[in-house]
C-alpha cells in the first residue's frame, strides 16, 4: 500500500496553483476539467505520481470559499533549512503564521505558512 494524494478544495484554482508552484516549489503534474460534474482537478508535487505522494487541488466551479473546519490539521513539507525556507516564502508574499523555531516541548525546528485558502502547512527541518 502507498499513500497516493491529499485533496484540498480551493476557491481560486490558478491562485492556488501559483502558490504551490511559485512559492512552495511544486510542479503542476496534470490538470483536468470535468464539465459534467462542474469541477477541475489539478495534481501537484515534488516528483512523479508513480513514486511520490502528491497534492490534489479540487476546484468546484462557482465555489469561491470553504471553511477549513476544526478536524483538519495541516500538511507537512520537509525542507533543508526551515529558517531560510520561511524567509524565502515570506519574501515571495507567502503568509507566515508561525515563525521558524523549535517546536513546543521539543527541539525540532518548524514553521507554519498558510496557503491562499487558509490551509496551514508545516515546514519541518530535514533530519
């Protein structure tokens, strides 16, 4: 078994694709419109879907906003240097919601950023 993807619903597909590609460095792997269902799917990631878990962005035509909800936690991305990654994201217009530093009650260096739809993304230092 293998985890294939995580799906997030987004209110502006191009804005989200821009964030995940330009600011977080993912690649747009594929995108498809489904006119009968009135939605578009875009798959993004750091590597090919055959070997990597990817992110599926779902845009339901005409829906501009979602409530993130209290059950969702966050996505996590491993980075070489959390301090530098957070600085670069901030410089590119990304929203930092927790500055880089040691985690609460631990020593792992983390930071949190927020995507355009309000989903939190944890940056974790490479171990």
